[in-house]
C-alpha cells in the first residue's frame, strides 16, 4: 500500500510502500530512492539510507489510532543522534467515476 511520509527530517519527506510491517520501497522528495533494511519486530522498524547522506535514518513507528497509517520517531544516527517525528499516511484510492462522467 502507498503512503505519504512526513518528518522533521526533510530527507524523509516523500512516499513509501508498506506491506504488513515491512517497508518495500522509500522515495525522498529531496534525495530520491532510498535503500531500505527492515529491522523486524511487531511494529514498523526499518533503516533507510540515501546516496550522498553519510548516515542512515532509523524509524520506529506504530499503527496510528485512525487506522490509516503509522506514526513514530526517526533517528538520524548522526554525530549528535538527532531525533524527529515521522509519520506515514495512506494515500486515498482514486475516486471511481460513474459511467458517462
């Protein structure tokens, strides 16, 4: 399923595909396609890295209360190990048009 991603880290703003608790692809609006490593567990736990960025991002998230995505935190694993919010919201399916419209 497709999700729109938001984060305090601009590199993580973009979109991703999630199947069960695994991220199958990640696209950053600023960095392009990322390399994903799923870390396992009962929630969404994965690492994503991008060309030109010296550190991976590690994301830990749970299903949100609305049932349409995930929310949690992202760590940049940098020298100061900054942490920001991260969320993924399911994209709405395209509206079906009635015949003749």
